[in-house]
């Protein structure tokens, strides 16, 4: 009888240990499951973003030239901040044409290829979408039809006459502003105001200098001969 009781106690203890171990394992699995799901979601988002960037647009499917593609609807899938060089690579794959990032324009605008832009747009022409996208960093684009080449550049390198005129006006405005600043510094150095140079007014004690014309006039008067006496031509009375 005692042996049966001992065996029963041992069995209960073993069952309790097994149940405790199983509960601990299940709790650990439940704790690790959200992390695994989050990692899986992140990987899925990355794959989806990569697929969107690699997916050819409607304009590319027709294998048209860059000039024609600018007038057609185009998909810009940049819902997240995207580097400029990645944007150019995506445009090149979609247009099936070379897309170049103008490094000289980046230097003029104090930008780098890893600067980011963000725009998700669909159903608008490529020329409108590119303007909205590149305006975020002060850039523009230029097309060379002979080479079917798209260049991401600034207003100075753009082939749009209006953009060139605006760039020249901005440069002229900067030059005029610098010239005005130099002129203001010179006026301040010479103590000149808007009414002209400041003249020191004479005090009451000081005598005004005599005009040089006065002395010359006096000398001319001394040299001049006296006029002859006045002679009357009237006849005397009684003649």
C-alpha cells in the first residue's frame, strides 16, 4: 500500500513538472511571435517597395521615347523618402532610356546624390510629376531628343528658355544686391546721406570768403578811362 502511494506521489510530481515546462515553452513562443511577425511585415514592406520601384510604368510598357513619355501618364511610386540617385535609376528602368544626374548642378545647389525626395503620384503626365518631384530640392530636368537622354539638372542647365531667364534674373539680382551693399558701405565711409555730401556750415564768427570776381571787377574799373564831359548841342540863346 505504501509503495502504491509513493508511486502515485512520484507520478503527480512528474506530471506537474511536465505541465510547468510546457506552459513555460508556450509562454516563450507567444512572446517571440510578435517579433517574428514584425520582422516578416518589415521584409514584406521592403519587398513591396522594391517591386514598386522595379515595376515598369505605363509609359515604359509602350517603349516610347523620352519626349513622348513626358506627355503620357506616369507612375511615381516614391511614397517614402527616396534618394536622388535611386530616383534616376528607377526612371531609367521605367523609361528604358539613360537618365543622368547632373553633378555640376548638385554642386551649384549644394546637394548630394543621397538627398531624398518623396512623392507618390499616378495618372498625371511625367513632365508634371517630375516638376513636383524635383522642385522639392530646387532641381529641374533637360531632354536631349537626339540621344533619347533625360538629365536631372537645375534651372541653369535646363533647356527651358523661361527657366534660363529666371536663373539669369536671379543671378543678376544677386549681383545688384552685392553692388548695392558695396555702395552703402562706401556712402557710410564717406558720410554721405541721400541729400548729398554734408557741408560744414560757417559760424557767425567766421567771415565768408570774398568772391574772386569782386577784386577783378575793381581792377577793371581802375583801368577804364573816365568818360568825356557831356557837351550840349543846343544853340545858345540869342544866336
